[in-house]
């Protein structure tokens, strides 16, 4: 393609030729016109716009800046800027692009972790604890209830959650705690007057007393557990009864 002669009357070109010279589409040329970035020439006697070499050069500049990531809203100012102002503006745009690139990198990491299941929503410690529950044979229903509670706890009180998960992981190393947890899980479907409930409540009380605790070993936080349970349509009357027994026991000992 021969070089354009600057501003010679006999060397006017069509919009299609202009787009071809700059390596853009006709649609892009019209878009730059609409944005006020590229001057629109007057129409000739045939009703067509005719462009000069100056238009082609300006279009190449616009395309170059746009492809470099410069927002179109800033292109016009940059084209009119002096060398120092231009360099400073480009440096600032580069900084913003690097920040965007870093955010995209972090987003990609989060998306990649989607395949990691629970690890996307909770800490590595909690995710490991949940996997430990699954390995013990705890029902997926109970695991999901635990997970929902930890999601809320880690969001509402990260420091408390870190202390609690360390304590929970330590407890899970105790075979007696494991047995109590599995029986609590099984009790979810028991009727509230099941004769096995008092023995389970007493077993949990003895384990807690041995550790110097007063709260349930199964529920990490009663308030958050109740909140998490609202995400499920199922309730356990047996668990409600176990909670009542625990409160009655604490009240009796307090008096």
C-alpha cells in the first residue's frame, strides 16, 4: 500500500480505505467519531466523507493508545498532552493496569479454588476439619451444617473462629469425642422422647466436664448455629431436646 501524501487535495480516501490504513474496522472509525476522538470531515458533493492522511495518522494514534489499555475517556487528553504530561499520564495508566492485572490474577485463583469445594469458603484449617468429619463417617448433612456455621463465624469473628477451630481439631483427636459426635449426628433423626437421648446428653456432659467446658462439643456457637440452620428446611426435635437437657443440667448445677 503506497504512503499517503499529507493533505494533498487529490489524495482523499474513503472511510473504508481509512480503516484499512489504520487496521481498524469501519465500525470503530464511526465509534471514534461519536466519542469525539476523531474529527469528522465534511461530505463531498456525492454525500460521502473523504479523509486525509492527517485523519489516518490520528486514527493510528487512537488505536495504539486504545490497544495499550488507555481508556477512551482519556485518549483525547493524551493526544493533546505535552511530553511530560503524557509520560506522567501513561505511568498512572500503567499503574492502574497493573492493579487490574493483579486483581484478575487473584480472581483467577479464587475461581480455580472453586474445584476445591469447602476450601473456597472457609480457612484451610476448617476445610481440613470438615474433611476429617467426612472421613469419620459423619453425614454430609451435619458436615454442611458445620460448614455453614464456620462460614458465618469466620466472617463475623475471625479471631474467635481461629481459636475455636484449633480447639475443635484438638477435640477431634479424642476417640470419645468422635464417638459422641457420631452419636449426635445419628440422633438428628431420633424422636424427641427417644430413651437414648438422656444417656447421650450425660455422655456429652461428662466429656465436657473432663475438659472443663460448659458448652456443647458438637455445636461451635449456638447463635451462629441457629442462624446457619435457617438455611435448611430441616430441624431436629431430638437436637432441640438435647439442648434443653444441657440447659437444664447447667441450671441445676448453678442452683
